[in-house]
């Protein structure tokens, strides 16, 4: 009889061990471990991408800014806009080491103000870069389509004033965004930073500012490209002019590519701010834009590396 009782108890324990609840717990633990490993893999990828952007983008923009300041005529409106674009890219590049630190360690110990500062530098780069690239397109449009009538408009002084207004507006927009972000960060664990931004893409009272801005600027770039293309087709096919026309169209093509690939995806997320969208891959993609802007400078100026000597001799 005692053997039967022992056997019954063993069977009961065995049955309990393989109950649906037990299986559910095992499945949950396996899923949690799998999710944790997937998150770690994602974090390593993000750290690698941001690190690559630093290694490539930082020296490229330092050299580009030095060339623009030392070897080119700063009386050109395009040069003024490109200098500001390079500064915007440099500000982004110097903020990325903090993102690498977060995604490499999985923790944030630098406080909410540092998190807010790095986040705002990224947002400012997307907005200011989009505006300065559009200014460059409009400047090329005026130079090609209205070369005489636009001379009094296309001045370095006007370009400098426009750039100053852009930076002022960008900083003003940061004020309500920073207040909103800091309020949200206070409600969560201080050991995280950029994960909070994944589910809080809205920044009242201006939630639609970025998508409207980017779409408007994209339309301006498309119209400018079409008008310049039509104007260049009517001109005489002299070899030097053909080469210059190719460079001009390359500038417009790169501008459109920058908007479509880098700026548009991250900006359209603001239209879906109530959904649980992981914006980090789009932030990685948008950050790459600072590695391609130096190409814009190269094609914008003939003899990009040696203009200073020519300018001084003329």
C-alpha cells in the first residue's frame, strides 16, 4: 500500500511538473532570453553604425569646413550655406559618441540634461541640414535661371542673415521639445535615454512641425531641380558648359537623394506618433547624412582643393 502511495505522489508531482502552466513558464523564459539576445544584437549594430559615422563623418567635415573657410571665397552665398551645413554635421558627429556609449553599455549614467542635449543635436541636424541644402538648391536655381535679376539677392550678407534666422528658429523650437522630453525622462528609469524617444516621437505643441517642414522643403527641391534642368537643356552645348551643367545637376540629384533617403523616413514617423515604432534604425540612417554632405561641397566648386590660390591671384 505504501508503494502505491509513493507511486501516486510521484505521478502527481510528475503531472504537475508538466502542467500547462509549467510549459507556459518555460516558453516565457525562453522568449525572454531570445528577446534579450535580440535586443543586445540590435544595440551592438546601432553602436557599430554610429561609431562608423563618427570615424567617417567627423574627419570629412573637419577637412571640408577647413577648406571652405580657408580656400574659398566666403562672399559666395553657397559657401556661406555650406559652412553652416558643415557646422551642423560636426555638431551631430560630436554628439554620436554618447549614443555609442549608450548602445555599447546598455545604460545611461550621464543624467537627463545630457540625454536632452544629445537628442536635440540630432533633431537640429536633420532640420538645419534640410534647410541649408534647400537654400543651396534655391541659390543654384537663381544663379542658373535668373543670373542677372538675382544678383542683388544672392549676397553673402543675405545668406548669413538667413543662416542666423535658421539657427535662431531651431533653438526656439528646442525649448518646448526639451521641456517635454525632460518631463518624460523624469518619469522613467534614469539609466536609459534614447529608448524613451522610441515611444515619444510627439513634442506638443508642434507635433507636425518636422514632417511638414521636410515635405515642404522636398517640394521646393523638386521644383528647383525641374526648372534648372529645363533651363540647362536650352543652352549651347559647349564642352565646358556641358561639364558645368553635369555638376549642377549632380548637386540637385544629391539634394533630392539626401531628402528621400535620410530626412524623409525619420520625419514621417512623427505622423504615426501613437504607434509603437522603434525609431532607432531611422536615426541611424539619418545620421549617415553627414558623411555624404562633403560630396555636395566637392561638386559645387570647381577645383575644390585649390580655389584659394586662384582666388588670390585674380
